[in-house]
C-alpha cells in the first residue's frame, strides 16, 4: 500500500493550503485515514483523522481552522488548512489503517508545510 501526499509549500501566516493523499495498492477499502505532523525537535502528533462514515476527530490546535475529508471514489484524503500560523510549520504525514485510534498501518513520505510570519 502506498500513500502519496501533495500540496505542501510555503505560505504566509493567515493563508491556506490543501493537502492531498492518494492511496494505492490496497486490496481492501481503507477504513481510517488521517493527517499527522512533526515539527523540528518535536514528536509526531495527530492533526485530524476520519473513518468511513464516521465523524472527523481534530487536535485542539486544528479545530476551527482545518477540515479533513475523503473521496473514496478517488482513494484520496484531503486536509484543508486555513488561517495558518507559523506554529503550523511541520512535515505533514498522511496515515491509513483500520483504526488510527490504536495504530497506523501505513504512512506517506510526508510533505513540508512552512508558514512565514
């Protein structure tokens, strides 16, 4: 199974970005997908996750600014990020599995998001 992220880049504070994650190679539908991020010197942390037919879950830092969605027909998950802050600067990783609450089965390679002040 491969996860390929795109959409990262450099943006000014207050701006927006949309990340995409395309899943390929899975024999079965992916139940849970999510986005994590890792800033320099910090641990990887959950940003948002969504299960098939379920309610999205967001980190407190993402609530009200980020929206996770998925298009199963395209095997793609999205993270729409708005009102970005310099502290959102990190490498953003797509994740997939049966239940991301317990474990991540697959990781993408990551995409850099840099927010300038």
